[in-house]
């Protein structure tokens, strides 16, 4: 689903339709002058090899499971339908799990720890400790000016919602299943660096400098609550990658929502 923001940075994910709320579309964005999210821009114009590989593997596994769990009397369309249904269910579970953990982290970092279930409190504490170790900044200390789950819009014609940032860092959480011998370098795809660089560019400048924040991914193992980090250092390359993708997106969609600062 595409995500959109108005030019003040407010999320505009849904609009009122004939049958209640529905997801916002490009047509709505044209009407109201909204900007696309970073993930919408990138996902529309750039392929994601590792994500595509995961989807293919999960679909094949779902198909294999269906052929082994029936009497093998069905034809391919029947198996395909069942396999796609199984895959969609798992995909929704993975996405729902990630959304849930992000929600608990937001509650934890905005002093609403009482709303975090006890079984996830240790995970949140582990993330906070890892952040403090890496950044030498206590997220719970208001004097360190950490901002949680704030959205923005940039005059280039895009927007986004950032997990966590301050004047030095922009941070994005990724939920994973680590397995044996996890290597954060192998988890840190260019997509993630591009996302963070676009966020850094879109956030308010620091001391007059745009896009000067350091880019940090925290990978969270949903099984063990282990947290690993990766700092992306090729900031200029990632920023150029996103800005070129944004210009291509505008040409493909025939829609340019950028604006000038008067």
C-alpha cells in the first residue's frame, strides 16, 4: 500500500470513500497535492532482489506444503490458489509482527512503558541499551532531544515517518529472524541505507547542514530479542540513489509535487 503525506508532513494514509475509509491513491495525491513516502518512491521504481527472492522461496515452500498435505488429486490452479493463500497469511503475520514491535518501541520511548506487554519489555530495554551504547546518548533523557515516530515532508516532493532521530542520528528498526551466526553486514541492504539517507535529507537541517545525520539500522531478532547494529557510511551515494529514483518516479507517474521555499 502506498503512503502519502501533506506538505506539512501529516500522514494521509486513508481517505473517506463511499463505503468508509479506504487507502489513499495517486489520484487522491494529485487532487490534494500530497507527496509520496520514501518507501513508495523506492518500491515503485527499484527492484528489491532479496525481497523478491524471499517471496519466491516462501511461495515455493507454500506450494510444496500444499502438494504434500493433500491427496494429490487436485490440478495446478487449485494448488496455486491454496499456496498463495498460505503465503499471504504468512506475509500478513510477518508484517503484523513488525508493526506490533514498532508500536511497542514507540510506546516505550515516549514514556508509556505501562502499555508495553511484559513479554516485550525486555526487547524494548535491549534496544534502548544498544542505542545508548552506540550513540552515547540515553534515549530516555529529554535533554538529548530524541524524536520518536515523527513524520515530515520535503520540498523535493516526498515525505516519510522516522522511527527515531536527534541532531546526530537517524535510526530505523528492522525486525528479523536471525538464525545461526547472524551477520549485520549481510542484513544491511542498500535499500536500508537509501531509506535513512532520504530521511536525513528530509528532516530539519542541523546547524544549517542538510542531511548531516549519521545513519543507523538496528536489527531486532523477534525470537531472542537480540539486537545488532549497522551504520551506513556511504551517505552521499545513498542520497543520490534516492534523488534519482525520485526524479524517475515523477516522470513515470507524471506527477511532480515538489515546491519552492519563498
